[in-house]
């Protein structure tokens, strides 16, 4: 903890306080069946966090949120209190509530003939139309996109977002927005704070309203969590979004909808971040596929959470089937993530000049 404390002391505000993610010992899932993972994580986190919460409440700290997907507490604490965390045996690490962003887009070049008559070039490259002909279109599969938000009035996305109540504009079970401390933004209705979330959602399950099919799984069910407003969010926002995808709820925290089958996270933080490991592992233990961008910083680099061993990290290819120069990739030696070296990305697919939906129309985007 000593090195964590020294780093955090430098982050103190003018009032002598710092916002910190307090990482406690991880929950044990040995022998826990997949369908009981969420319940077990919640129970173990609640039990182990009790004494730490009592400590914080008696020391002038402000508890901002608690998490169970990773056993952690977000709190604003007096900087002088940091040295006392070493006396708490259950505390493993202290993290800054660091920023996670959309990977910087690649510089776009003109590619002639990237659209076929009926489908985007990317769909043709991966053979999606042939899979549709087999009757596999994503029907019944729930995909939670954690991104900048989504324009669900777009003709390629309209009617695809889940809701428990069609009369509720907040789309319970299908839409949620989180603030920087991981709390629910009350009354939030689906919208895109940029364009990226609509573009990604269209790539996942958009239709063919323009005459050109854009989505890989057009009959899938959309869930969307706004966790990177304008393209940038905090660790707390991302973890809150991941928890929601696993165990969805409405804006009042009441259970709603059903868990996602797949979680799409076209976002990341450069380099290796231990804070990403536990939530990724626990999501996999719950039987949910986590797909995350590997980053756009080129060969020899990678972004988290896509570089965590259990995540499905994705790289980008050009129309000519070459790996994009900016697409990340490396051999990773990160003992905290895995006891042997491993390669990321796990898979690469069309990621340059991808044609998809954006609020008000369509756009080619890369990365």
C-alpha cells in the first residue's frame, strides 16, 4: 500500500481530500455455480466491507459508492487518513478513480468500393450474411453496449432496446446512465452524448433501413449503459456499468430486465491496470462474454480491460485484411492477470472505415 498512498497524496485537492478506490480482498468463487456467482459476490462483498465502512464513517471520510463485481469502495478521504489504511487487513490496494476513454480514432483514408450492394464490407468480410442464411441472426441474445449512449430513434436501431415498460421513457432494464462516482443518473432517457455509442450499437445489431445492412446480429436485443459521457469516464462508471450489465436494474435500483449475454466495451485505459482484473474475471465466472477494444496505440501496446487475460480483446483490420498500423497488440507478461505470458488481441476484425449509424444519419469511423 505504501506506493499507492504516496501517489494518492499527490492527488489531494485544496481541501486536503482525495477520492480513492479502496480495493479489498477478492471474493472466493471456488465451487460456486455460474448461476450463483452474482449472489455470492454481493454477499461476500457486503460482509467484508462492513468494518472498512465503519472505519471510514468514523474518520471523516465520505463513502461515495460500493461495488461487488470487484470488492471495492469509492470514498473521499482526508489525505492524512491514507497512512491508516495499512492497519486494515482486508485492504489490498488503493487506486485513483482513473479515467477510461474511447480509443483515439485512426486517421481515415479513402477506400473505394467499401460498400457492397446490400451489406457493409465488414459484414461481407466476416461472412455474416452466410451465417444469417443459417438462421443465426442474434435472436434472443442480449448485448449490453457500455459507451457514450445511443440514439434509439435511429431507423436502424428503433425498437431494438429492451424495456420492462414501453410507457416508461427511461427504458427500465435496457438503459442506464452513471455519473463519475458510479451512481445512477435519475430520470435519464436514452441519448448519445457523442456519436460513438450509436456507431458501435449499429455495428453490433443495426438493421438495413438505408438499404445497406450495418449490424452483425440484427435481431439481437440491445442494452446500453452510458459510462463514458462525451467519450471519457471513470473507473467507477465502468465498474457500475459492468455490474448493471450482469444484474440490470432501473433508475431506482430495482431489478429490471435480464442479464446480458455479451458485453461490448469499445473503450480502454492505456497499459496494465490491476483494478480491471477482478471485474473481468468475475464477469466471465458469471458466464458473460466480455469483448473489449485492445487500443489504437500500435504494435507493442494494449489497453485495459481488453488486455486482461479473461477478456476477449479485439484488434482492427483494413479492407485488404491487413492489421491496422495503429491497432494494438503484444505479448503480455503480467503475473497479476495470468501466470504465463499470453498474446493480445485475441481476435482482429474489420475496424477501419466502418460504416454504421450515428445520430441523424451514418458515418465511416475507424478504430
